[in-house]
């Protein structure tokens, strides 16, 4: 060997030593399916003492499905799913319409309906929350002067985009702390869960709390304690105060690691600043000192006639609802405390499903939040689907973790009896069945919701062509279908919604007083006991248009079949709408091509126009 070649070899050896300073044995622990903890010695000059440190790296799993989407890919996938929700998800709760869309319409366009919650006498709803959404819409309106209906969908698009950003950050935090295996399943749940299809574009405080809770846990997983505390505080104070429960594990962890003084200073600083801002905004709108966040807690806890007035449900309501919105994953999430405990304690943390120590704390905190939240919801008689919204991302994480644990445990035990390649094939088949079933059920449920219940929003859109040929104001009346009114954003200019009597005997919303007087005026005929207020109704003779659900054989004195009065009403448009009472439970819950049409019954959601003045028509009994 020449001297030059020997010199190049010596220099090359030194260069290779410089680029590979880490030596030692790596222990593959398969954290979340993919994490590897390596205890490495760092090469130091001979004069320096040898130091040790743990380096956490993520490597591909031995499981066949090793692909994990990058953030930009996850963003595109989630954005596509949320755009579907913007277009095809319908309003599922009349509270969304009358407690949020209508006050927003009043702030923007100075007309809309007021519920008793916005009466200054009770003041349990916050205009600060409304203003948060009104500001971007007002800016867009000043720049482009869009149609009101377009403004509705722009805000929905903003909801979806905000949710996607939070979901992506949460996904990335899970991928780094729990491993790509859990992250893959988590992303799949977010994409194909009907729960996210319904909740992410809804105008509800529970949706806002869901987004902020998702961010809070993502910040917690990323060791950004201040931002985690701020997210929980924002969720509770500006969104839904009861969602503060999700901050319990975060608070306990910060207290343990950083002490009482650090946590208290962070919580007080954030809470006091945000509370002061909310009180100042709402006090100016209500024209008196008021804190709606406190008022809603007092109403639900000590009023003596809380939300039970608006209906009660059996104990299994959330079990059934969880299955419809998450199917298999919901039940796996319920098992997460047990399965995680077995994985960590009985089998040993370095045998089957191994995570870094902090990740086990995060998983325990997630399970604790779910247990507390479900215990609270199950103990209350008044149950609604939206009450589960804040827990959705945590349900997805818990379910994804259990799925990964099951796959790892199955592979671990199968390899004791059969060869590794065969065991992997069996695990792949099992995973394909589980994940395929979840995806098919999720898509089927979403298709059922968008197909069977989309009629109300489509019918109200048909009023806009009518407005082109009309110069005078028009009354659009609803009776029993008042709760499916999608909001005043769907009404043309000079069209007003009116109520006619039906068999419903609770309190209906009332039109706001002229703006801005209506913000602080004490409206008449308001109560917080769900008593009917007769002054809400108009005579059917004053109706220019009428929206109704027509189901043959289903009528009463106060709810006649208006479509049969052909001499007085002209059919403008009709849409197929599910008759749930006479439909097969399975085929109405999940859409199955051909079978759902055969086993489900349908009525017609109709838009009627008055043919002639109502001079000789006898009034419907009970109408004023």
C-alpha cells in the first residue's frame, strides 16, 4: 500500500469516527409499536469523563404496516374529511341554531331569534363567544359582501380548518410520544369516525371545548405546560365550563413536577386575564355586570329546575351514542384503563407494549379524564350527544392505544407457538378485519346521516328563487318542525320565520328587539322553566310559505297534513326524509345499499306556498 493510500485510509477512519459518535447496544422496545430507547455512550476525548444519556428514537416497527403519514399528509387527509363535513353534515341540535347561529345573525344583520338564555334576567350565554366568530365574518362581509347563506358555510369552513390544525398538532404529539403505531390508528379514527364528522363543524361550545381540549393535551404531550393550562382555561371560560374536568390530569402532573406555586401562578394569570376580558365584553352587551360562565354553572347545579326540564334519557344513552359515532373504537376506549393496566403491570412494561415513562403518564391521564367525564355524564338525567364532544380526541387516543396493544399482545403470544412470519400474517389479517369493520361502519353511518336527514337545509335553500319574484315581506311558518330550522342565514332578505301552534308545549324562541336595544332589553314572555308562551304563535292565515314534514297517517288537530289542502297550498319543493318510527333500527342507523331503502320508511319534507288569501279558511284549532 502506498503512503498516500495509507494516509487516505487513516483520515477516512477519523472522519467515520466523527460522524458516528454514538456507540453501544440499542434496546428495541417497540413503544407504541415503534419506539426505541437506546442507552449510548458519547465518544469524548480521553481526558474527559465518559457520560451517559438516554436518546429516544423512533424506528419502523416489525409490523407490516410501517407507513406513517407525515404532518402535511395528515393535514390533507383531515382537511378533505372536514370539507365533507362542511358540505354534508346537517345541524343535529336546535340549540346550535337558536343559541348560537341566531344570536350571531342578530349581531351581524340585526335580526334573529332570542332564547331565554340570552335574556339579561338569566344571562347564561356569552356574547364573547358569539363575538369570537362574528369578527372574522364581519371582516369578510366588509371586503366581499357575500350572500348570507355563503357566510354560513364560510364559518363552517373556518370551524373545519381550525379543527384540522388542532387535530394535526395532536396527531404529531401522539406520534412522537406514543409511536407511529398508535398515531396511525388515531388518524384513521379521526378520518372515519361519524363523531368527528358531526362535531368538528358544529357551532357549539362543546365543539369549541373539543378543539381546545385536543390542543391542551397536544401541548401537554409536548411539555408545553403554560399553553396546556391556557387551552383548558379557554375551553372552560369561553366555551363550556364543565370541560375544565379535562384539566385534572394536567394539573396533577404539573403540581407533581413543578410544585403548587408554579401551577397556581400559571392558572391564576391565565384565568384572571381571560375572565376579565369575558366579563368586560358580556357586561357591555348585557349593559350590566355579568359573568355568564358562572351563571350557567349555577343554573345547572343549584337552580332546582335545571336541564332535566328539556328531557331525560336512560343510562345507556351514551353507550348507544358512542357506538353509533365510534362503533368498535368506543368499546375499546372504555377498556383502555384495564388493558393499559395489564400491559404495564401484569405483563411488564418491557415485554409487549412499551412506552417511555412519560408516555405512560400521558396515557394514564387520558384514561382518568375519560373515566371522570363519563361518570359525570352518566350520573345526569339530561343527556345529549354534544356533551360527549370534548372527549372525542381522547376517546380516539384511548381506542387507538388499545388496538395497538391488542396487536402487540397477539403477536407476542403467537410467536410462542408459531414462526414469526406466520404470526405477523395472522396479526395483519386480524388488524385488517378490525380496522376495515370500523371504517365501513363509520362511512355507512356518515352516509346515513347525510342522506336521511339533509332535507331541511335543502328545502330552506329553495326559498331563494322565490325571493327573486317577490318585493314584499313574506312569512315562512313552521309548526312541529320548528326545531329543524337551520337558522336565519338560510332565509332571503325580507323573509321572516313565524311559529304556528303544534303539539309541542315548551317555550319557543322569540325575535330579538331592534338592534342594539335587544342586547340588553328584558324581553317579555320569557321563563327558565320551559313553560309555553302563547304569544309566540301567529295564525296560519298570515303564512305566505310553510315548511312541514308530511308523513301519511301521522297527524293531529294541531298538526294537520297541509299538503292535502291543495286549494290553499301549492307544493314548491319536497325532499325525502326518514320516518324513524317506522324504519328498521339497523338500516336507519347504518346505510346499506338497497336494503336501507327497502327496510326504512320515508316522509316528505315540503315547502308549501299559499295559493290564495286566507279569507274563508277555518283556522286550525288552537292557532290565534
